[in-house]
């Protein structure tokens, strides 16, 4: 990575014919003697899980009161929603009315 000696900005690669130059927005350009290697990192995409009535039957249940209908049974699962040094978030879904809530 090179910085422009005129304005101090980061210089980006530009192609002019067969030469690759490092150029700045202020107009300064620098001929690079070696090849310029550009790298790009791409984050992985998270998979979405679809929870339907068939998959709910295999989910674990707990004895917990629903805040909406006061039914005493709910499905539960946990998921890491914050940084890895933070505890998991627990999610609950009422068996009767399908209301969802979470506990941090």
C-alpha cells in the first residue's frame, strides 16, 4: 500500500495500456515496477433455517409460561446472536398460540 506524497491519500491501481500505475485522486501517479496484487475477501453467507410445523414436532419443549396466552409449554432453541464471548440468546415459542419471545 502506498500513500500519495502530495496529499497523503491511499493510492489505487489504474491501468494505462500495458502498464499498471498507482494513482491518486489529486492527479499524482506512480509507475509500479512490480506487479500489483489485489486481494478481496468475501464473508460467508449465513444459511437460513425455515421452521415449519413438521420441524417443530422434533424441537425440545420446556415448562415455561407464555407471556401472551399463559399456556405452560413452549418450544425452545438457542442461538449465538452477539459476540462469541457473550452468552447465547434463548428463543421460545408457545406450543398453543405460536407467540415467540427471547431471553438474553
